[in-house]
C-alpha cells in the first residue's frame, strides 16, 4: 500500500507507556507508607527482573550510571587498570571507568551494527587491561561469541552495559538456536530505567550477575557499605545508590508489559524499514542474524547521497513536529577524555556524524511512521544533469522559495505555458498556498529544479488522490530558457523515482494530443496513453512496479 500520510501533532523521539499496574502499585506504596528504599516492590521487581533476564541475581539501584559504577567496584577495578569500552556510546559508560580511577581505552565500532568491532579489540589489550565494557547500542546485541572468546583468552572481565538492550537477545548455537538475553553473558551486566528506555521507573537501574560474590558486593556497596549483620558498621567505602519502593513499583508494572513493548517496537522498526527502504542516502538499522533486536531506538544514517546535511535535516524535521536525536559524539572527542591517547576510531567518528534516532515508542502509530517517512522523502535533495552535463538540484518547495515561485509564475503567464494542467491561477496567492501545502507535509509534493545559480529551471508536482487512492498526477513545466536541454525527461525520471520512494504503484499524467514532444518523452519512460473525457486531452498511466 502506498503512503497516505496525515498531518500530525508533535511526535517526540521517545515517550513512556504507563499502561499497566503502575498507578495501582504506586498507590499501594502510598497507602502502606512504604515509599523509601525498603519495601516489597523492590524485592518483587528484582525477582521478576532476574527471572526475565535468566540470571541468578538482580539488584536495583538509582540509575544505569551508578549500576556501571557498582559493577566496576564489585570487580575490583581500580587506579592503574585499563578498561576497554566503545567510544560510540553514552557518556556514562566511560565516566564509570574514571569514577574508579581506571583508564578507559576506546574501541572502534563496526560499520553496520555500530557496536564494537571484535576484530579491533586485541590490538588495544595491554598488561594493564582488566575488563571490557560492551554496549549493545540502541538495542542491537554485540557479537558475543567473538567477544567472549577474546575476553577468555586474555582473562578479562566482561561487563555488559545493557542500558539500551532490555529485551534484546543474542542467538546462540551456531547463531540459529534459541536466544539468550543481553545481560546474561558477561560476568556482570547493567540496565537503565530512565524515562526513554524500553521500561522505565522514572530514574532507575539494575545490576545483574550469576556470581554470588559479586552480587553480595553490589548489595553492600549500594547500601553505604553497611555490614548486613552489624548495623552502622561500614567495613568498606560504600554509596547510597538505592532505588525506592515507589520507583520499583513502577518498574515492576512496566516489566509486566515488556512482551507488548518489544513486540510493538519491532513492528515499528519493520514499518520504518519498509517505508524508508527506497530512499537513496538513508542507511537503515539492521538486525544481524545473531540478534533479536528490541529496537530501543530505530536509527538511520544520513549519507552524502541524501543531499541534506544530517543536522540540517534534524532541524527541518523538528519544524515538521518530528523530534529526532543525533548519535552520541565519540567519547574520545569530549574535553574530559581528549588528553588520553587514542587511535583507530575513524568508523565511530563517521557513524557519529551521520546517525539519527527516529521516534520509537509504544504509542507511535503507523500513520505517524508514514508521516515521518513522507517527510524524509520530501526533504531529500537530488541532482539531475542536462544533456551538456550541467547539474541541477531537485528540491521540494519551502518558504524560502516563495518569491522565486512568484517570478516563475510571471514567466509562465508571459509565455502562456499552462499546458501542464496547473489547476490554479499563477499568482502570489497560489505561490503562498503551494509553499504552505508543501511545508505542511501533506500528501501533495511540489518541487523546484534549480540551476547552479539557484534559478528555477523547472517546476513539477505530484498531486494525489485523483482516483480515490494514492495515484499522484504528475505535472511538469520547464522554464523557456532551459528548454531543449533534455531536462524534461530527467525531471520525469526523478518524479518516477520519488513515487518509488513513496511506494506508489501508479502514476498519472495528462497531455494535449498535439504535444507530441511531451508524449514521446513519457512513452519512452513506459507511460501508456488513452483518451480522456476531455477533448484534445490524453491520460497517461504508468505502473511503477
Ligand atoms: C549505554 C548507556 N549506558 C549507561 C546509561 C546510563 O543510564 P542512566 O541514564 O539511567 O544513568 C545509558 C543511559 O541512557 C546508556 O544509554
């Protein structure tokens, strides 16, 4: 089915879905007076979580950052040690290494999964390397088999920063077998329940492990280092990193719905992949055969071929009510880390410049996904060439073009060029209307073809719904100064491409019977013509796929 996007209100990049027992459990905390960090919901949340991940111990804590701090402390990582971690991740991953006085050593990522590249790990291992923190970025699992092999060979602890990967799995047994949850592979793993995560407790975190000793240490450290058998005796330096009963109550209610959340996220990802797959210059999120992806965020890369710079695109989308977020800056480029010695992090730098996350959350509707995809089609800029090889930019009309469009309409009137069936008079009012429709992101598309001095060489439209479903009628006019350069055909090819991007199956075009030149162009592109109900007019149709 083709896209029929509807205008939308503001679409945030993330939004929690409090659709279960959240209110009931929180009210229970209030009614029973158990609102601090002791209470049944803390235990229930921890139990349910360890069962879900398939690990022996799960320990709540205040957020995902302190979860990492606790994990490193429990493993005894300290001053003088080196810890490997990706540079393309959230700052908390590396900050936790500095918190314990160790040195982060940054790893580069893979081009396709954006996760650490196992092939580039060993070159960064020294005698001081004690651990590796891996991050399942945006929910795509790391290549665990290879990473675990390297860790074993070099006797490194593995910490899985699974903040973004709750519900994601890594598929074992020759990569076809049953999956095991992300967070169940390392010596210890951490999660975050910040408001934008797969499940939230407002703020919150969890440390999980199968190791009894590590679990004991985490329990001690998160509770001020207080001896469990001797109140107010603190044998070690500890922290107050506890999660409250109220937060745990929300977390538990959220966890009860995790199956639904993951299913919906995967559906959203499938829709995005389907609607965006024809747009050159957009690289899509992928799911490697060893991964069951929870799609914490559906992400895309904006390549050069898209024609619009990543940051500019993000601000244009924001103008259309679509919030996005850029990829993380590589951590080695941040002020606190620049002084450390780094090398070989080029892929991460490139991916970081290109990536954006698109809205991904439980309540996102298919109409909203279509609207977002339609905007990504509309905002793309293309290049066409005339017979002499001169280049022209093809772009959709926006408010900056209004004046140009008015003068172009003067030319059309003067040369009596209304043989392209424009339905409105060529005046200022129409120019304004076209700008408004184009910018509103509704279904009709209006384009300009600009030469290298930004003069209008051509104008075309794809106007929809003529036959009750989405068959855009294509209309084109070439500026008289730019005729006989082969632009008309190139524009028509471009329009067909735009229809492909929109997954439109058919196009329609009208032409006067005596306009042999235009008919020749359209026929060469496989339009077939029949008589219209109006005299002297033919209707051309094209089945695109
Ligand atoms: C990879 C990664 N690690 C750690 C964290 C820290 O979690 P929190 O924000 O709960 O402290 C996040 C949070 O966004 C994250 O994405």
